């Protein structure tokens, strides 16, 4: 039978956790119910339920020109960019842990320096342009192929793995590449999953490279289109409301409803992907690595 102090501790503990969970979840719930509320009624306030249910905010956004194509560009950028980032960063992290690599400490220090210093916007723009990445899809992939912060995380994780695993694989005739792909990479799945979340969210949300270096409509991402839509919110509201009145539609959108709905549109894909990667955060570490 539990002591009274233990019961009270559980009550207080669960109450605090429930309040903390509510604080984390409610902002997402709020922007969701706001985005499906009548824009004019929502201006008076939304709390627990949508006021005047409507999907007019979403219909305005999904009727934007080039919307579907830009969505696939963003999706392609996120998938390819994340895979390339993980492959290049993890291989470099593994390479700099090997004494056989010449100048490995110098290479690692050069990589780490980029975490503290960057060239600035204008040199970055000139470099990207001279590399031929202007109006080029590889603009989304190559500059983030190796990310210093991810290399540091991966290198630290790989160094904690038992050396006996590599030595055993070498005795069986495996080379460095085979050891990396068959031993190191599978064992690093928890940190790989974490980096995959960071990299994919970063790729999905980034818009500034698109803004400065892409003028071709076929390469514009969803985020840039929504950013332009967002910055032009007041003008769009005026023109849309006038069109609605001409068509006899009663619902009018507002700048706030546009901002909230755009936030929801760019957040939903991240919320859908995260649960699939979360299981790797707690499983897989050293699973089946050492037997006997």
C-alpha cells in the first residue's frame, strides 16, 4: 500500500506534467481551430472550439498559382537534402575518427570553425552564383551536404562505440566503407534519426536561398510562395473580399487568418513526420551489436 506522501507526489507530478503538456500542445491546437474558424468571428477570439467552421482560409491558399508544383519542389528538396546531408556528414564524421586519415585533425578543425564564423550574405551570394547554383536545384542540396554541427554530434557518438566491433569486422576482411555501412551506420541510428529531424525541418522551413537565388518559377518552393503571400496579406485580403462580394460569398478572410493558416500549412508536414522518427530516439542503440 502506497504511503500518503508517495500518493501526493504522484498527484503533483502528474498535474505538473499535464500542465506542461497542455502548454506545449495548445499553441498548435489554437492555430488549427483559428485556421478553420470564420475569419471575421475569429477576430473576436477563439479559445477551445472553432467559431463558424469554414475552410475558406485553406481554399484561398491552395488556389495559389504554382501551389502543387512548389509543394513537390519543397518535398523533393527535403527528402534529397536530408539524405545527402546524413550521408555526407556521417561519412565525414566517421572518417575523422580514423587515425589512417591524413590531416584528420586539421580537417575537423576547419569544419568546426564554420560553426562560429560565416562569410556573410554578400560573399555567400557571390559564391553560390559563381558555382552556378543560381536557378539550379542543387542550390538546395550542395551547400548543406556537410553541416558542422551534425559532424560534431556524429563524431562524438561514433567515438563512443566499442572499438572491438570494428576490429572484429576487419578480421573478417571488411574495409572502412563496409564497416561504416554495415556496422557504424546501423548502430548510429538514434543520432541519425535526431539529425534527420533537424535536417528535414531545416530544409522544409528554409526560404531565404530560394528568395535570393531563384527567379525561375519552376524551382520556387512552397515556403517562398507562402512567404510572399504572407507579406502581401493586406492587399490579398482586400482583393479576395471584393471578389467574394462579387460572387455573393459571405465569408471574408483577414490578415490574421492568412498568417495563422500559412503557419498551419507549413507545420502539418513536420508534425506528421516526427512520430515516425521518434521511435529511433530510444531504440536501436547497440541492439544486437555484441553477442556472446
